[in-house]
C-alpha cells in the first residue's frame, strides 16, 4: 500500500502536502510547530488536519507491519499462495488482515485439532466432496479405534463435523459477509437482570434498536449498564438469512447422505464459532466508534473551555464554598499572586453573629485589597454563599461583581503534588480558593494543571480507552497552549510543558534557570537551559514570549528563524523594531502592494510574509479575545423563582451527544435537548453551540423534586 497516496485520498488534500507533512513528522517536528511555522512546506495544513494525518499515518504503518508479519508466518508454513498474498496486500483494515490470517494462525487445541490428531480429516474431506454413494456411517466405521478414543460411529462423525465446522468458520469471505449482514440487519437488545430494581438504566430494561442506527451515547450507556451487571446486552443477528447464505455456499449438490450432515455443521459452525466472534467484533467496533465520537466532543468542549478569555487587570476574591468547615477565601492580585487567605462561616451550621462577622470581614477585605470581582465555585453551599454575596453587594458602595465558576477538578488540583509544591503552606481549601480565583484570571494557565478528565466537560469518560482519551485531550491542551503562547518569565512548569518541543523535565529546568539567573532577556538564552538543545529551541522559540526584552521581536509570534526577514521588512517599509512595542504597526499591511514580489526580495515564502505582517500588526495578540466573555452577575435567582416561559441569559457548560447543559445562575444547569437548540435539523449540538457560549434560553419546565430544568433556544 502506498501510505502517502492513501492519506492524500482520505484527507482530500494534495500529494505533496501529505509528503511534506509526513517528512516533517518523521524528522521529529511537533504538530503545533508544523501547523504554525511550516505552512509553506505543507500548504497551510491546520492542526486538525495534521492530527488526523498523524493518527492515520500511525494506523496505516501498523497495518503494513501486521501484513508483513502475517505474510512471513504463512510463508514459513509453506501455505502462501499468490492469490492469498495479493488479498493480504490489498487489505485496508486490520480486521480484514485478521480474517485472512485466521486459518493459518497457530491455534490452541480445539475440538477440530483434536479430531485431526485422531486422523479424522479424510472423513471430513469426504463429506465436503458431497459425492458419497452409501451411508456415511459405513465410511465412519473405518475410523473406529479404541487407542485413539473413537469408540463409536457417532464419535467419528462428530469429530469430522468439528473439522468441517472450523473450516467454515475460518473462511474469510464468509466472515466478511456475515459481519456486514449483522451490522446492516442486526439488532442490539438489552434486558434488565432484575426488572423491578430501580436504576438510571430503566430506559434500557426493554430495549432494542438496529445496529446500524445506534447512537454513540446509547452504546456507552449500555456498556456501562452491562459492566455494572444491571443489563444483559446482546446482538440479534438475521440468523435465517445467514444460515441460508452458508448453506448456499457450502452445499453444492443435493446428496441424501451428506446434505443433512452439512446443514447440521453449518448451524453448529455459525452458532458456536462464528456468531459469538462476530458479536464481539461488532460490539468492539461500535464501542470504538462511540468512544471516538465522545472523545471528539470532549476535545471540542475542552478546547472551548481552555480558550475562554482571561479577565485581566482585576483583583479577584476566590471563594470555595462549604458548610461545616466554612468557606475558604483567597485574594489574588492582577498577576495571579495570592495576597492572603482566610475562612468565614456564613453558611449552615451558622448563627446571625457569624454571618455578620463574615460580612464585616468581607467588607474589610474588599476595601483593603480593592477587590472588583468575586469568583465563586459552584460546589456544595454555592447557592447559600451566593445569597450572602448578593446581600453584601447591596450593603457596600464599591462596584463589585461576581461570577460563578465551574470548580470541577479544583479539589483534584488542591490535593495534587503540584499544588503542594506551589502552595506548601496552604491547606487544600486555601489552594482550591486560589485556583478558583485564577481560573477566572487566566483559565488556560490554571486548567493545564488539572488532568483534563477532571474538568467536567465529557460524557462516559471513565468507560473508554484511557490511553486514547489521554492522547487526544493532551493534543487539545497542546494546541490551545501553543495557539495562545506563554510568557517565558511568568509561565509555570505545567504550562511550559505543553509548549512544542518542551518535555516536563525541560519545563522544570526553565523555571529553575529563571529562579537562579533572573528574567530571560531574550529567546536565545533558552539555549543555556539544561537539556534544551537546538532542535527543542527550534520547536519552542516561536511560542515563548518575552515582554520588555532586548529584542522587540521576542514579544511576538515571529519565529527567530524569520527575524532577519522581519527586520528587513520593517526597514523597507520605513519602520523600526521599536515600533512593535508602541503598537505603531497597525497599518503595516496597507504599505505592501505586492506580497509575492516582496517575499522574493526578503528570501521567504508569501505565506510566511503574511504571517509576519499579521503578527507585527498585532504583536502577541491573544486568540482568546474573540471568545465570549463570562456573564458577570450582581443578583441571584433561585430554582423555585423559575417560571415557565421565562427568558434568561446563560452560559453553555457542557455539550453532549443529545443536548447541552446551560448555567442560568440557579446552580442547577438546565438541559436544552438537541431538538430544542435550533429550528433547523442538526446531527450534533456542536453544529450550533460550544462550551462557553452565551445563549438566550426559555424555561420549558421545572421539576423541583428531581432538580431538572428543561430549556429551549427555539422561538426566542
């Protein structure tokens, strides 16, 4: 197989683009680096296209490796025919290769192998020939042997049938047809092991749906129900059609002696050998497809969450709500530095005195630190804390707003080794409050410290292939961090470790170097960091920003390899490098009449020139600025305040296959079902909304007992 050709067809791009991308990947370049600084070579393939290419490249290379192994194994057995070789080489999936290899794969001892050891293969071949002129029992008598354990005609016949059944089951064409037929016409059914038992799986107690129409989230839910021993799940195949097909393929002529035997063998081969294997394969395939879909949705949600715009320049009070142990507070200045922490007890079990004391302390803190924003976690006691905050805001003259922040993962972070290193003198509550404040100031920098699976924007995440999930989410975090870039002089080690070419150890070495030698004054100094060699420097330099350094270009996304071209460009157009800092280059693109000619003069590609100009006009522009900002609140709503028909503004918290969860400020996210998102038909909610979007919703129904809110986005 020509892998590059195959990738070209799949990705619908040009062959030279694929060739260049594969070459760059093989040379050890990262996806963010190729996407950002090798556009010229790849024809501007983006992150998504490159990741897809990378995944398929790995799969196809593994496929070719598998083919080589299978071919050499069959050849060693002396059974490799030209036709079989051609079939294996033409195979496009691992499943097809496995099917073709099945008859030749070294087997554990089966009923068929035992029968062969007893010398019953000639009898099996005779039956397959379908040309006997006398009862098979008479032929079977010849194989009776006490020594071999064949004591009756029935034993001999049973052994011969086992051999034939396995031969039918090993036939690749039969398997392929049966697999396709089961996938096309089969049904997946589930039944409750105890129909009386209450559980979250009640809708699957009497459930059936065609295999071809099953939605991914249903597959994952059924898998979980089966794993928890609540459900019995199985695939019902179109058995009659399959057995008819097998009989047609194997019974080539009517013979009164062999036909009844072969019909029995066909049924046995299908029910005992083929059906369980096909069911397993299809279930695995369905699961893999569902997982891939869920991982993709998770990735897009995570991308939106990480790319939420930072709220810069404000002193924030982080509030980690709780009942018995009190609410933990942390004051964080505009740079993310924690100025102080404390605990207050305004929530139950409390007293009017404690509430007053809490409010008095809050007033002092707000006044002392000039707090303008409160970041309230949405966990236990959040509702009660919000009530206190709203009362407080009415009592003070200062203009303070509050935001409810999704605190998913904050407790995971606060108990982590990283948090201990960052705040050695803080307890978990203080760390959590600091994290909740920082999430608002710079969501990306804070959330990279937490395992993406703990951030709360996925579905069925614990039920899927963890390695694949980790790789995919790691790729999303990497793309986001590199899109935004990092400040080399302030970035934490976890944030730096996601930069292209930087490993966890090198990230720690960068921080250690900074602590020992003070601020980085230029990008070149990175080469003095332990274990950061020329290749790592090439990969990471463009994503590292230095403000107030020796070279103004170090504050931009221009790669050091293009500095010479950038400086020549500025000179040609009548500007100086200092103009970068002053933001005096906003009209740079207007001074260029012919990009192609100018690029040739500068000795760079046109795409690179356009990127440099874009970067110089808006140095270190933050792509997050284009994202919707969080809703800042000053008042509170309770779930019982909600009335049918109310129109509210909300923030999309999570997108799943069948709808979206929207935070409308009542501590219980409302569900907008996929059918209620838009008037037009959509296959998936992500076609219309993303995590972090600010949307208008109308209340359809409120169930206080079950704490369910049904919302709609239609007809508003």
